[in-house]
C-alpha cells in the first residue's frame, strides 16, 4: 500500500539534507561542546552555526536562543520560567482556550501551585479576540501566552495586536509558534513577543529538539538546574546532532518560504475544491479567517471523521491534534469555537507539506469522496 501522507501538522519527514548534516555528529564529531579541545570546539562551533541560522529564520540574536528537548519543554520553560521566578509562585497569567496541551497543562500546574489563570475564549472562526485578552489583564498579570497558529485548524492569531496591549501595561508575551514556524514568516520583531517556541519536527528537522527564544535580559527561572549550558537557563550537555539538524532545517526554510507558501496554498485549495464539489454541506473550520497555507480542517456530514479515515488506510491524516487522536476527549479548540459535537465528530485535519504532489491530492480526494459516499449511504 502506497501511503499518502497528509499529516504534516503532526510531524514532517526529516529532509534528506538535514539527515546528512546530522550524521557526522553521531560518529566522528562526538566531542562534548563544553570541552576546550579540538573535538569539543568542533561541536561547539556547529551549535553556534545552528544558533545563527535559527536566529536568521526568526530574526533574533543567537544569544537569545535556548535549545530544549522539544516544543513542550520550551513552552513549559516559558510559563514556569516566568511564573516561578521570584520568592514563590505568584501572580496572574492569561492563555487562550485553543492552546495545545503543552501550554494548557503547565498553566494548570502553575494554578495548582498558587498562580491565577484566565483562559480567554476565541470567536467562531477560531481566532482569539484582542479585546478579550485586554479585558483579562490585571494589575498582577505577569504573562500572556497565546499560540501563533492553531495546530488543528491552522488559524493565525493576532499576536502583534495582543503584544501591543500587553506591553502598554508592562506584561510579558509568549507565543507558541510550533505550527507557524517554517510555514509562514515568523519573526520576533514583527510579532514583538518576549518569548517564542519553535518545534524542529514541524519543519523537516528531527523530533526531540525545540527552541525557546528569550528576549535579551529577560530573567527566567530554570527548569533543569545543573551546569551553565544555554546561558544558564537549560542545563545539560547539548544534543549536538539534533541542534545541527534544526539549524539545517532553518536554512532550508529560509531558502524556500515564499515558494512553499504558494505551493501549500495551491495544494490545500485543490483538495478543498474537490472535496467540496462532491460532499454536500462540507464545513471548513476557520473558513474566512487567516489560516496556515497547508492546513485544511473539514467536517463531513453524517459520519465521524474516525470512520472516514478508517475506511481509507492509504491516507495518513488525523481527526484533530495527533496527540489526541484515539482518545474520547473532544477537541477543545472546536468546542471553544462553538462547533456542535455533531459537526466536531465529522472533523478530519488534512495538512500538506513540501513532498505532497498534485497527484496525491487528487488520489486522496477521490478516496475520501468514495469513502464518504459509501459510509453516508449506509447511515
Ligand atoms: N505546540 C503546538 C502548537 C503543537 O502543535 C505541538 C505538537 O503537536 C506542540 C506544542 C508540542 O510539540 P512536541 O510534542 O514536539 O513537544
């Protein structure tokens, strides 16, 4: 069976040139980057080179980049690093109702430790309203964390406008850009954020590596205490090979972002046109809002997204976030948008990527339409 991979929001394949860049660091270039001899210096220089490439991608200084074990860790570091700094956990933070669990769970953990939490809603398109964030701010608010692009439906959030109202009050802003980095332009100056999360495996880099951009001078409490790696914020010997891979992936994105955005948009719209032409009352989540060019989250009538995908094993796609597929908890994002459980049940997230071809899109559309017609006829 030849798979058609339409789950690039869950993870991307590692680009061959990324694998190539990483490979020597599993064999000959094994030096500890903290060692002062030649092998150590080689690793350290490779890490600094990757730091520069990521700095170029998101428009920050290389010293503002903290490498982490994944985006989840970067998000934890952002939230806990701010809210746990000082004498004791205290103060208020704001997140949105459509955050990934890698934000909502550390926020709930901090709440258990004594911090206050406000969760702001989103509108029916899956977009957080700036006015709702502004209304949630208090004199003791220390941090606002709103994702840049939603992982399930791809809606892009008005981060710049949110930052403006927060900074007027001296409140820090973090944004989880795990889904947007590599798919659309993401720069820390344009968003004006104080912290930003990046995930390596969402843009053709390896899994198990992430980045937290931390604006220069911002004091953060560490999650991992130990030696002074990563400006003393994240102790532990650096994962040289994965950092090199992430740097290479950043370089690839820098070289092709405009072209890839155009290609993604065409493929996504081609898929949508075919599906909507054949499936009556096909609902597109977030339609009309600014969305990631590669993401199409649709709800088919009458049947469940799970049943639909089970009928087409050739297609690798999800009914929502990959980390939730298979569980009974409905999508918090769709619930926050006011989508009825019946419509939410029919949801399928189809996300395209660099390696997707028009032939695959046409084949996937035909398979999905046939499967839907077959299943809907027997309801
Ligand atoms: N944030 C968002 C928006 C995501 O989509 C994901 C992964 O799906 C994460 C964070 C967590 O990434 P990781 O599992 O690599 O830590």
